[in-house]
C-alpha cells in the first residue's frame, strides 16, 4: 500500500499515526496500517460488478487469498479451502466421477453430480451453463490469486444462482519472466506435478502484454476401492493492454480426465463393515467416467472517459463425457447404463458502467445483456459389464437463456449507501427424442420460463469501523436439463410439469473492525421458497425430481478474523441453518443433505525472518439426513489437521517445502450422502488419516 493510500485508510478508520524522528530533523509521520485495517479494505467485484471494498457492500461476501488456497495443500479441489467460508458446505465424495457437492445456505444439496444453484466464474468467464449446472473439476487451482464467495440475495443478479456465486481469479503474470514447478505426493498413491510460466512484455509504444500459464498432471489411487482417477489440466491467461483505456484478455481452460473410477454409495451395513469398499455393482459394471473439456473466453474492456466504460465477455466450450453406471440398462424403456454426452455451449455478457452525480448524489449505473446457450447430444447404451452395448437412448437437448439486468449503486447520504438491481430472464429447454420404436413413445418436449427478479440492499456506516447492512432479493431457479430428463417415478419421459423454484431472501448483518486487529462479519437470514425441487427417487444412477411445495431456511453466518502478535492469525466461522419443509407431506422435516451447524477454526503462524510457517485447523459438522422423510442420517463429526512448511530464497530461486496431515485423529465418518438412494446406498465415506507432502519452486529471470 502506498503512503497516500495508507494515510487515507487510517484516517478513515480513526487510526493512530506513529512518528519516527530522523537524526537532526523532524520526520513526517509514517502510517503503518494494521492487518485488521487492511482486511476491511479488501477489494471485491462479485457483489456490485464494480471494484468495491467488501466492508462497504450490503452483502455477505468473503475472499479467500491465494496464500490460503495453496497453504500446504495438494491444490486438488475446492474442498481444501471453501469450507472455511460460513454458509458454504463442500462435500467431498471421494468420487472423482461425480465431483464435489457444494451447497450455499442449503441450496445445491439435491444435485447427484456436479454443482447446482451456485454460479461459478473464472476471471469473469462463466463455467456454469444456462441451466445452472457446473462441473467444478474444470477449475485448476494452480496460481490462483483469490476466490470470492457471495452468499445471500445479491446472487440473483447472476441468474440461475439463488444459492450464491463463486468467482475464481487467477494470478497475473509477474513483471519479469518467471518459471515455476511443483511436485506433491499424497496418501493412497497420489501425486500432482505442475508447471507455471508468466511474465510481462511491452506492447507497442504505451501498451503491455501480460501472460500466465499453468499446467498440471494429477493422479490418485483413491481412498476407496475402485476410486482411482487421473486428471490433466491447463489454464492460460493472456492480456494485451493496447492503451491505458483498452485491454483484451484471452482465457483458455482445458481438462483431460482419461479415467475416474466411480465407487458409488454404500449401505449402512456396508459402511460399518468396510468403509473403503466399493458399492454394489461398481466392479462388475466397470463404473467410471471419461471427461474432456475445452473452453475459450475473450474479455474486452474499454474506458471511454472517467464516467463511461464497457466490458464484454465472449466464451465457448466443448465438453464430452462417457460414463458407465452400475447397472445394465438393457430393458426397452431404459435410458441405458452407459451415458455418452457431447455438449457445446457458449454465450456473451456485455455491460456498460456509467458514473455520475444526480442531485449531488454519486451514482453508478451498470446495465447489461447476458446470453447463454447449450446444445447436448445425449446417447445411452446398454452396459455390458464395462463395455458398450446396444443403443437405448438418442436425443438432442437444448437450453437457452437471454437476460437483461441493471444495477444502481448510490451514496444517498453521508452514512448510507444503497444498491438496487433488476434482472429479467427468459429460459427455454427442449428435448428431441431420436430413439422411438414401436414399443416406446416419443419423449420429446419443450418448456419456457420467464421471470423478473428484484434485489435491494443498504449499508449504514455506523462508525468508521462498523457498518450495518440489510438486503432483500427474489430468487428464481429453473430446472436443469438433467432434472427434466425423467418423470417423477423415474421412468423415461420429459418432465414438463416440473416448475421453477422461486424464493424470497431476507438478510441483515454487521461488519466491524474490533480494536485494530479483529474483523467480525455476522449475518442473519430468512429464505422462503416455493416449488422447491427435490429428489423424488434415485436408482441405478437415474435421479428423478419433483416439486415439493414450500421450504424455509433460517440461519446465522459468523466469521471472526483476529491478527495476534508474533505473526499469528486466528480465524473461525460458524454456520447455523434450520432448513425444513413447509405445507407438504414432509412438513417440519429437515431438507436432506444439509447439516444444521458447522464450525471451522484455523490458527496460522509464520516467521518472516526464517521462512517457517505452520497451521492447525479443525472442523465440526452436525448430522445430515439422507431423504425428505428423514428416515436415516449420516452422523455428525469432528476432524482436525496440521500443516507446516519452510520458504527460502536462493538468489533468483524461491523454494517452498511443506507437509500436511488431514484427519489427524483418524476419525471414521461419512463425508457426503447420496440423496434418496432407492437401494439405501446413501453413504460416501471420507478418508482416515492422510498426508500431503510437496515442494514448489520459482525462478525469476
């Protein structure tokens, strides 16, 4: 932070100036902001689409730094760091064929694979399709600058994302060319090797070319039987700053997953007998997935003058999946036991930002248009015990979304900031059935949805170090293509009766710097939903959905970040979520897959003089029910971990050696559940005590 910014930060906070007199003269005051003062001025963009300090925006938003993401971690997936965010629950299924289940205040718990109800972006490029689904494994965690997590009402301005928004920002290339590498070993025969290269060069007379590339190769033998996986990834960011006011950024995201074995869920008897075993049929039917993904994005930014600027994001992706399920799928009405999916998707998001004063009130207006499309060619074949058999499904699926949005940020009074937004969207889904026989009906169908969502929030600056805020938003979630694929009884047929979920989101909170070194965020919320989309049945990899009336979610999210002497940082978060059904056959019962309470704590220490650092962390979570009847549950659990490392510089080379122990006390527990599994195979066990050891190195030319 520059001297001028430091002075401004501390004057805003009412901080204390420390003067250091020089020999023979009076030196000017030297302002040194505390870590807590720096924390409340962290810049975020996810809440208001403009650069704002998270302390000032009327939303629950959290930022995870690149240091926290890579801190003695394998950089394997988002479960390593996202669980520190209150309101977010990441269930690692230890099943790379199904991926993580990420929930935000209970949204997203019903998805059988991938991520639902949460919109995910990388450097402004959407990874989430127009129907609201995301494959989180396409995110490469090497060289990440920060992750912003937005929970609460304002996520509705991003579309099919009532639960929240996760934005991943990669690092920019350094000023000088730099090459890096990493080697990491993990338990169960796992390893990850990575390489990075980045730098900055001149472009024309007053421009620059900034580039950063990251490639990695990951393998795990898997904690459970039949759970090995291999993953190769590449991410590149290339920005041309042609002038101070104009830039073009090319983004390339590639993933090759040649195999990910699928161990499936376990029954209670299987789990207690041997939590490391594979589920029924996994070995016999060769359950596994092959995934390939390639996505390109182009971000154009131009500032016309101090008041007006535009930003355009254009992106396109190809995505293919071949997945073997634990059954044959041989009967005539089956969709098959092998899924062969080829998907093409893309879109454009164009926005204009205008800054002005209206009657002396500073106002920022952001308006934009968002278009996304998705085309799927989905085939299903008989699973001949691990080989592809006869055709059982052949269809063309289409999803399209067109939306217009507007947002106004206004400093309406000296102590009050107001943010108001609108989003109008039109969604279209269709299935064209190309597999029709004399005994099978045509399962083609289409459906359209339209909605206008409103959101508003206000911040009241109670003191220079304490802000109060409140916000309200109207959520709208359409069914996904997968949720429309089967009738509520699990039979083939377009589920056109499935209706979108709407919600009313209320939130109030406080953000406060206590003393000079403790930052508190607290939010209380109430969410009321109509037409909640729930799993009605799940059998042999086929999950069907139906609307289950109304639900209510009431809760509290708290985080506390304290900076202690001797370079010690103490962080803790707590989430209380009472999520239950209203006015249906399950009235009063809890939503499945959603824990009532979560506590996370972390103690970090580093010594700048020697380069040593260490961490201890712990997490407690309450029980999770496995179905809407609450007939069974996965018990709550507590786990702990420790990590440490050593950083040193040898000339132009920087080394970082580290080690981590997860599940330090070797607890046996269920890390994730399969919602409404008809064969009662609800449970996906988490690993016992496991290890990470590795080294990273960088050379600066």
